[in-house]
């Protein structure tokens, strides 16, 4: 079973400090094509800022994204995944909390971000492989045996 560390291996870590303006954060996320970024205070994850936060906590409230810091608009009750946590466990946590982005930490150090689409894609790939193995097992023909038992026997 794969763990989160394997899923995010080689991934760039995108994050921002809490004083970054929402406009700067939106540009940063757009340039990197990500829907959310962990918010750091020093090395510690203190929140997560997502497209949803921008819309619901800034735009919908009529706040100015140029002057509103992400620390004011971020989701503060952030759920994190541990690096060696199994993907299945992470998916269950994300489903339970209805979240799409999971910062991944090793100890207290942010090492990446797992997204729901990435984890679901992995799940589908693993299920497809399992189906292929089971299909091959069901249709296994030992070497030297004929696929058509009784083929060629008289009637």
C-alpha cells in the first residue's frame, strides 16, 4: 500500500507566509496552477488558503484582495497528513472533513501537498491493476494445457 510520501515525491512545495495579500496569493496559485497553498508561520503550517477561501471569505464579503492578508481569510483548522500515512487513510480523512487539499508533513516540516484528484487517480489506477491481475488469474491456462477442454473429442 502506498503512503503519502511516495505520492508527493519529487513535487515542488508551494506555500506562502500569512502576511501575503489575497491578490498576491491568487496570482501565485494561478502561476503554479494549484488550487490551494499551505500558509506558514516560520516552518509551521498554520492554515491553508484555497480558491474557495478567496471567494467565500474575501470576494463575497466585499473585502479588498489587495489589502486583505491570507492570514485573515485562510482556513485555520487545517488537517494535515503524515508522510508515512497510507493513502487509504488520507482519503478517508479528506472525505470525512470534505476537503480537497491535504498538506503533508514529516514531523513538523511541510514536505508537500496531496490533492483529492491525485489520490483518487492513484486509487483508480491501483483498482485497475487489481482487476487485471484477477482477470488474468481467472483466465489462467497452465502451460501445455489447451484452452478448449475436450476440443477435438468425438461426439
